[in-house]
């Protein structure tokens, strides 16, 4: 399905979001994380403190270029209707949810630089990862029982912990995909995810 063109309002919002993030990360790199206060970020960005909170909930999010993950309807629909196996669909769902919180490309390099300079920011990243996994967990536990997902349910072993095991495996594969080549994965999520799932599948086959 082809993406619809962005409205001028949405384009302006994205541009402002990017500008505030670049200002915040630059301030943290140049003057230190303690100097990158919300007031300082807003002032250098030319926006009010109130406007800042329309884009980022915390200064850490502004520095990292992150936001709370979401579960868009199109991701859920793709998970339910895709012809792929359940593991691949779950990995793609998790990757998609993470993508609503983290952005690749040039943003990845900037984020890596600020985390290298300020390792304490990893705690905020982990909060977003945990929140992303909770969203996927809610799908596996609450929505897979729907009639339109009955075939997917049948693929899981009849055990209480099966959804949790599937989520943990999907999380491991997702981390593996990004660790192999984060920038490539950001550019071609589908291709890199499929390759990573196949690697895990072959390793499991070879070791059982």
C-alpha cells in the first residue's frame, strides 16, 4: 500500500520535532547533559517551554530523539492478515512498534554519539524498549484469541508461557538484526528482519 503524502501541518510538525531534537542533542554533546535543560533547549530552538512538551515528554527524549511507542492500526492489521509465519510476524510487529519510538538513518548516528557521551541515557532507551514489548505482549495475550487470529493461535504450543516465550524470542531476533547492521536495518527493515529470522531458524534446526 502506498503511503499518502503528508499534509503541510504534519510536515511542519516533523520539521519542528527534528529541529528540537538536533538542538537538544547538540547542546548535550557540546555543553553536557546537565546543561541541556528543557529551558535551554526551548530557548535555543526558538520555542516556548509549553511547545516543547507538545513534542517531547522529557529532556532525555529530546536529546535522544525518542518518544513513547505506539501500536498503529496498520501494524496490528498487518500482523493479523500477513501470510508470514507467526514468528516473522511477531518480529515485524515488535520492530514496527519500536520504530514508532526510535528513528533510524542519521538519527541513529546522533543517538549513538550522545549515548556514548552520556551512558546514563541508556536507562531511558530501555524504558521505551520495555514499553514496546508490553504493547506487543498485549497483542499476543489479549488479541490473538480473536476469531481472525485463530490460525495463529494454533501455531503456539498449548502452554501458559508460550506467548511470553514467543515475545522473548522475537526480542532476541530484533536485537540481533540491529546488532548486525543498525543502519541497514533502519533502511530495509523487512529484508534484514527476514534474514535474521532465517538465521535463527537454521541455527535452531542445526542444534536440535
